[in-house]
C-alpha cells in the first residue's frame, strides 16, 4: 500500500548560526515522522514531506528547534503562493537589524553601555572600589546574553557550542585576573558576530533582489472600470490592463495594443522586444512604453514567475557534494577538536610540563578557534549565490548539485530541432496544392512543428473530422482514412512501410511524402534555420574542457550531416526514433562518460531525465521536458550553456577558496594555540573573523557573469 504524503514549507526566523542549522536539519532527518527534510540556511526555508494524516509537523519541528537553539520561531507557509509573497516579509522585516540607525542602537544598547564602561575602567580602573566589579558589570552588559544562552544550552545537553566556549574562555580569563582581556574578547566577539550576521543578511537580500520578479498587483477589467487585485486571485480568461513600467502579473496573451516588453529578469536579455496582438506575455516581464490589454492564459500558481520562484527557492534542497561533505566533516571535526582540547588541558601538566593554569588557558583558546562556522556558512551561501547569478542570466539550475556537476561534464549531446535550430519550419517546395491539402487533413491531428508549418502554408480551414482512424507512427508520420480511402503522410520509412512506390527527394531539408488511395501524390520540402547562437557553441565548449559534442535527431541523414558540419559537431546520429536517443545516451553513460543532454520536446523528457544533467529550452520547451530537466534555459539560447559553465566554474573556485582559507587559518591558529603562541584576540579572529571574510567572499558569486 502506497503511503499518502504531503509537503509543507516553514521559515525558521531568528536562525543565524549555520552550525546550529546543520544540527537542526540532521536531527529532523532522524525523526521517524518526517519522510524528507531539506533546509536552506541561505533562505531559512525548511521543506518537509510527511504522512498525509500527520497534523503535528509544526510541533515536531518547533520541539526539535527549541532543543537546539533559542529565539527561533517556526512559521508555516501554507502554500506556494504564501511562500512567494512572504519571502520578502521574512527577509526584509524579521532579519534586517541594520536598515536604520535607531533600531540598530536600540538592539545593541547594552553592548554600547558596556563598551563605554570598559573604556572608563581602562582609563581609570579605580572608578569602583573593586576594579573586578566594574569590569564584571561591563562584561555582563556586553556578553550577558551569551552567558545566559550558554547556561540554558547546558541544560539541553549542548556542550561546547560557541556560547559555552566564549563563556568558559572569558570567565577563565577573569579567574586568571585578566579582566580587560576577558571583557575585550567578549566585545570583539560580539562585534564580529554582528558583522557576520550583517554579511549573511546582505547575501540573502542580494539573492532576493535577483528573484524580485513577481508583480504585486494586477489591473483587472470590470466592465468599464479597473480594480487592483493580487495576481493570485486572477482567473483564466480574465481581462487585464498592464501599464508602462508594470510587471506582467500572470502568463497571458495580448489582445489589444502593442508595446515593447523587457524580459531581462526572465531571460537575461537586456534588449526589449516588440509585442503585437496574439503574442504570449510571460509573467515577470515588464511593459516598457504603452498600456496594453491582455487575457489570462494561466493562473498564478501555474505561471512562469511562480515556476521560476519555486525552482530557484527549492534548488537549495539539492545540495552539492562539497556542501554535503562539509556538513559531515563538521559533525566529525567538532568532537575531535573537543577531545584534543581536553587532552591538551590535562596531559602536558600531568607529565610535568608547566602548570595546569597555562595549559587550560591554551585549551580554552584552542576551543574558541575550533568552531567550523566559516565552512558551514560560506559553502551553502556560495552555491546559493551561484544559483542566483545563473537565474539572473535566465538560467534556472534546480540544485547546487547540478551547478557543481557542470564542472565535470565531458560529453555534450544535443537535440537538433528547436535546440540548435530555430524550429520555425517553413514550406520551401511542394509538388502541387493538392499535396498540401491532403497533408493538412492529417497534420491537423499533430502538434509537431512540421505539422504547424504545413497548416500555416495551406492557410485554409481544416476539419478534425475530415479524416478518421488516424494513427501516428513515431518518427515516421501519420495515416488515416479520408473519403473511404487510405491517406498516408510521412517520410520515406512510412512510404516503404505501406509499400508505396515513390521517388526519393534529395532536397536539403525535411521531405514529407503524401500517398492517397495507395498512389503517390507528391512531396513537401520543409526547411529550418540554424540559430545564430549555435554557430560557435561546439568550439566554445571544447575551449572550456568538453571532450566530445554529439547531435541526435530524427531528421534525415543529409540534413543532420549538414547541420553538424556547419556547427563543427563531432558525431551525428540521424533518423532516430525517440527511444533511439535514449539508447545512445545510455550507451555513453555506460561508457563512463559524463553526459549533458540539451533538448526541448516532449519526446526528449526521458533522455533529459536519464542524462547526468538534462537541459531544457524553457521558451518553446514542453512542460514535460522542463519538469524532467535539471537546468532550464528560459530564452532557448543554447549559448547560455557557456555562461552556465563559467558560473559553475567560478562558484566552485570561490567555494574552494573559502574551504582552503578557513582550513589553513584554523590549522595555523590551532597549532599556535596549542604551543601557547596565540592570544584570545587571535582566537576570535580565527573564529568570527574567518567566518566574516568567507561570507564576504561568497558574495562574489552574485556578481558572476
């Protein structure tokens, strides 16, 4: 019996500790009531899959979160619509501590008062009759919240988190009589933590700005009036007005007027294009110069903007292998370092090397240095920034794992029609008007671009009922009964299947043959054009490390060979059925080649799903192809693969830089700490300082082009 499931989304507001976030996700994954758990520290978005009849999901999550970290609220996002509309609220209102001066001063008032007292004490430590008292008051004002959290966490079994380590180290400094150092170290820690939170918050805002594609309202036509409503409430066939500067609220079709439209937020293309009556308008696009009237063709939940937001926001659930490794590494690393600190504190003095006081002091410094936050924060932010940069170029990558995997692809496989070529077929030659008329009678039953070109050229009304018993032969054509006689329209394979005597045409293009009443009637020659952006694609991919480029097509050998030659593609396989494409891709994978396949049609969906990375053309691509793909190119431009490769490579380089920098600094300062050569101030730099620098470096992924 199949278990019925439901998917719910939550925001964990107030969560700023990446290490805690990793612990929360790990703990939730072990819960027997949760089937699937994905958490993104970059967006604070938690997605869980549970049994359909489980009504306690929020309680389960809240209980787990509260056991690990205080001050976090778990907000349930009831639907995708709520999700998209509320992300701005969550990021702008609840996480922005630094937007104005007064809230900033109010939030840190105790720290500021404590800092002032510390300065006074340093200038004249006799302000209080007991200097210890003045410094201790300053200490509590600056770090009292950290001490409080440390004590609370102890009762939860959380030993050796950052709060406990800082409390232990600074109280130890007090015990050693180092009052100024104890207070100053806590102050520097708070300052570093504040800058780190600001950097993370800034990263989230930068990513959010890339996804700021949703219209906030729609102008619904009601009789002779218009009313502003939310895009989510629009229905199919509603009529709307879109004014200059406004975003298209949902997918619609233009029914009155003409204008220029800016699709850069969807496709990455900065040049506006002209739209006319009958043209499709994608939600998120911006009308540039004139008011237009349009009819809704998709409700918001099914619109382009909703799908993009869903793809990008859910992409963080599919973590890159590097990110998964760092999370596992942090789990192993922390207990090892804690054990190392305990050994450092007690073994040397027990063996007679100096005093317990000195070695315990070194161990405390060792523990402060050891926190893995720099890695746990910067790696997911780096990948999420890369995903955001790609979406800004009209490339939707459905997960950090696919962005990382792009760096390892060695074989690029392309469909031809609609991918490397325009897919806008035109009839170039026909035997006679009768040939075109008979072909249209069957092609009215097909959705293939070739069928559309024949019907367009015929340009007369054709009845669906004209032919009966219509059958499709995949990769060959159609047959049916017209006026009690058999009608056949297709390629030479179909003619041979029905034993029709005909003369094969050698014209370059797709040649469609027509037979009626078992007699050959004539042919229709249909041509396609190569996309300009395809011309140097193979050469550019080779320059970026590709070993082989391949084209798979159901088209004739002569056409396929010519296109492959023009595009400098290494290998071409032609006259393929849909299942043949899948066979070729599987053979490449079984040969240990890492395969990326690019396609656009519904017949490509199985191949897109089977390839190591499937890339769909989002503009003309079918819904099935887009759903099956791992990457979607919104403007059907295959050269976007080059941009995607560059973003993937630069993202990987930035992530590696962060990992290398953090590990080198940690190892260096851990060694210095163990040898007694590192101070508590240096320990703070090795902790929050390194985290801050790594987060700032991760911001560079948003600027990749």
